[in-house]
C-alpha cells in the first residue's frame, strides 16, 4: 500500500457513511497531484542546450563544429535543435538537428557492448513541430505535414539513396536502444553502395576495436562516438532533404592506462576507394573543421591502425 492509499484507507474506516468524505477528498487531491507529478517524466526531448544531454559526450564535453556549435554554444538556435533522443521515456543518445536541411549535424552516444538485431520501424521527433507534443519519438502521422524534419515519404520514389544511420543500431546494447536509432532525425540520404560497402565496413571495424580494446578501469566496455554529416550545397532529395556531401565518424575511449581514438570520413558517392582510411582526430579537425572530443585526453596525432594486424579485428579492419 502506498502513501496515498494509506490516507484513503484510514480515513474510510473512520468516516464511512459520513458527509465528511467529500471534504477530505478536497484536501487529498493536491497530495495526489503532487505524487503523480513526481513520477511522470516532465523533461522535454527537444532542448535549448547541449548541456541538457551532456551525459552522451566524453567528459560531458560536446564537439566543436565550425560555424555551428562552438564552445558548447549553438550559434543559430532557430535552425539547429538539440534532441535528447527518447524512447519509452528514457534518453538513449543525443542529436544536433538541422531543421533547414532536414538532416542531423551529428549524433553522439556512449558505446557499450552491443548485440545483434534490427528494428526497421522509422520514427520522427514530434517536438520539432510543436514543443507541446509528446517527448518520445513516434511514427509519423500521415495527416500531419511536417515542416521541420524529414519523413519516410521524403525517401520514396527513388532507388539511389537509403536512410543512412549516423548512430548505428549495431552500436547499441538492447532491443529498445536499437529501436531508438531508427528515427529520421538520426538519418541522412546515403548512397546505397557507399552505405553498404565503405561505411558499413568502417562501422564494423570501429565496433570491433571498441568491443575488444575499449575496456575501462571497471573492466567494462565503454567508449564514446560522435558521427555526423556535412551538407551539400543545395543537392536535395525529392526537393526537400539535403543530400550530404561527406559523412564522418570519430570515437575515443580509455583502454588499459592509455587512450585510443580514430576518425573516418568519406564522400557520399558510389565511387571512391573500397575502404575508408583511418585518420587521426587532428586530421579530422584540419580537413573538416571538427573537434570531436575537445578538451579531453583523446590523442589527436595517433590512430588505432596498429591494432588492425592483431587477430581480434584483423578481418574487420582491412585497409587498402
């Protein structure tokens, strides 16, 4: 019996049949309201600052994206929105979303031991349209015109592009986390061959490295990833969704008294090399203007290529 039930039960035994019950109910209703408010999640999913979802960043420090997010400050808050990606009232990862191009700038998350499986039901973020809507991601309502984000029909009628994850489902540890990655605020139009070849092989390599080498002092797998897209200059899918020109990915973790980090990026095209070359965080900053883990101990001048010859990830991390 909880506290509220106890009040009702004790009072009922003492005054059954009396006219005092309605009066006592008036006194108890404020208590009931307070109790209900204490257990109902009240945080919004679309928030005004990256600090409100900083647990998904290494040392709670967001990346620096030149001209967009600098020193933790969003330079144009009318255009770029922070989404604490929420499913079943639990925040799963964080996304900075571009409502003009209708694609994410980046998604970031803490990596743990992952599991297999997929959940292909795509969802949208209701609060990008109206902050009074539910704070959980949900399938799009066909009766609503969504002005500030992509929806599933924006990808229809063509065979050239796929809905390409930024934060991939393969990096998550349970079925609900996997479902949470299938939101179009975490996806961009990605060339099919690039998505299924270079990008997919890179994701498998990074996953293998983190699974085998990102072991913290508590002997648990833990790493941090930031994965993003650079928009093209007006190249649109179905005249609405920007087709990014470049996709990039970076990870960092503490591993047995040292830090590991690497970055990858590639042009969103069906041409190009078979494998994405492994780069350093410093090269990511120099080439694309992105500081993935600023102010942390992540190494900027070395990558993890020395681990590729080790048996654990030799097959997943081939480089040519």
